[in-house]
C-alpha cells in the first residue's frame, strides 16, 4: 500500500486482517515511526487495535523503503492523496504520477498496479504511458474505495460492492481471490472497464452529494410550509428506488471527498465537452447552504451578534472523526467571530488548530463547560454524546435557545421543557 493516509492505512490494515501480508509505505518518516510504535496517525474508531493486532502477528509492516516494498509485493495499491489543485476545481495527480515513476524504477518482476486513490477518467491510461518502458511487467487496474470516515473498518469488511476496472480479463480472478473473504460475507463483485471504474467512484460520490443537497433544499421548503422534513425523508425513502440513506437534512455536506469529487467530476465533464449541470448546481447549493444557515443563526439572535455567546457542540464535518476538512463550521465560526460573537466549542475529537488564531473562540473540555452562560447552543455534528443531553437540568430553567442542525431532538418535547428550539426543515 503506497500512502498511509486514510485509504491506504485503513485498507492495508484490513487486508492484513483478512490474512494477507501487507507492507504500508510512506515517505513521511514521522508517520512510519509512529505506526511502528503502535500509534495511528489518524483518528478512526477501532483502527488502533486492528493495527496492533496485525502488526504483532507480523502480517502488517510499515516502512519508508519503497524499493523493498515493491520488490516484495505482487499487488501494489496506489493510495496517495489526490487533493484539489490550488486555485482550480481539478485534482492534483502529481503524487500519483510521482509514485508511478518510483514503481517503474524498482519493478523487475510482474506486478498488478491498482489505483485506490480517487482518480479521474483516463488516469490509468496515463499511468500506463509512464510505465511503457516495462509495459509487459504491469497490469494497471482501478479499484475505487468507498470507505466513510468514522465507519471505515465496517465499510471495508461489509462493502455493498467491490468495483474492479480492468482492460485485461485475466486479472479479475486474482482480485476476486483477494476479496473472497468479503464476498463470502455478501459483497458483490463488479467487473468493468478501467475507465468505467474510475467514473463509478466520482458518479457515486456526486450522486450521494446530490441526494443530501436535494433533501436540504426540500428542508428549506418544509420550513416555509410547516412540514417535518424527517417525515418527508422517511416517506420518500420507503420507495426502494429512492432508498432511505443519505436523506438526513443538515448543514452543508463537507469532508475530504464530496466537495472535492463533485468539483473534479464537473471538470472531467468539461474536458469531455459534457455539461454536468446538476452537479454544478449541487456545488452552488451546498456553498449557499453555509450562508443560509449562518443567516438563520443571525435571525435566531435577532440580528444582534456582537458580544453574543454562542456554543458549538461538534465542529467536525461528521461524527467519529477528527477531520475538519470542508466542515461548514470553517465558514460559520469565522463569520460569527467577524461580527463580534464570542464562541465556545466542544468536540469529542478535541481542540482544533483551525480556530486557534481567533481570540474569541475557546475550546471547552465538555458539553457543560461549553454551554455555560451561553445565549445560543448550536448542535453542529451528530456525535452520540449530543443525542441525549438533559438541557433542562443543565440550564436550570434559564431561558435557552438551541439551534439543532442535525434534528437530534423532538421540537414538541423541547417546547414542553420551555426551550426555544430551532431545527432543520421542521
Ligand atoms: C464519503 C462517501 O460516503 C464514501 O463512500 C467515500 O469513499 C468518501 O466520501 P465521508 O466523507 O467519510 O464518506 O462521509 P459521509 O458519511 O459520506 O458524509 C459526508 C458528508 O455528508 C458529511 O458532512 C455528512 O454530515 C453529510 N451527510 C451525510 C448529510 O448531511 N446527510 C446524510 O444523510 C448523510
């Protein structure tokens, strides 16, 4: 596994756990040192234990020595980052191509080279061009990853599908053998062309982002028409053609994938002279949502933000991760600070560097501390520990305003407790 970021480390560890001999390579020696002393550089429930277990049993090793790793491996997974290029919507593939060149340098025997990183249509073709000097030694395939942060181990063990894209049929049986333990538990194995697999990843993420944005817009309509968006989502989701998942209205979607991948697929569309207008409007709608919800915060505080105390419960883009990438709090918090708000926040994954530059933003060690003397509590991330807070007891009957951006509580029970409760699409 080349790259011990999210995808490489989780997949590598899980591949080892189903019985393979796995070498995880990274050029960052600090990361490798940490991993060799049993510390995971990323926060993912269950990962530390799994790393330790497989490290001790010697199925999983960590190294900076890419030459040795390539020499010893039959299948090489490229799991390096494909971030958005600065000042562009497109992805930066330089890490992918750089490691391809190293693979070329050190390969002497036949290898299967797999892209697990999310890469646009035609990346496999470009990789083949780089490898052309030793063309016969390589089969280049695409095997996109569908892991969700916070649930990555479960997602690896019980995937809905395994997508393998190859232009050479004989490689499918090798990949089938690798994934057999997961197929035995019900995962579907889908074989397609390499370009097809590359697009499946982007199209899936863009579709899920569209589903969320769709329900977020329906939530706006529900707010105006006195309907509960949760009921609408349930009613829609009961239709198996629609499905109930990814229909939870909330803040703008964030994370390391949806924002990046939706932008990148529109660039691919433009390259192929195809206007992906739905995805383009999803991107716009999601950006607007950040402003829309911040304006709602202003409204809840009667447009007087200066010196108002606002407590954020959860600042990460989703629960069970410490990841702040593209979290809508990165827009909301600085905006409210600019207008004079004093912010306290508590997140179970700890203090965030992103907010350390603001004097009026303070990290607290627990819910109670964050909510003390506050004018408004904003529930931003749906961590488990925010789902059953006894607000009445906590605030001792003091009139309190809560803006629940994840619809964790029932409006009627909040009303009964005398809490001024605002939520999404209800
Ligand atoms: C996503 C894809 O789900 C995964 O398959 C892919 O490999 C990587 O990108 P991830 O970014 O980890 O995974 O998180 P996900 O659970 O998909 O949530 C993404 C964003 O959508 C979060 O901001 C989350 O809060 C939001 N979301 C999700 C909603 O607002 N409503 C929903 O119903 C689901």
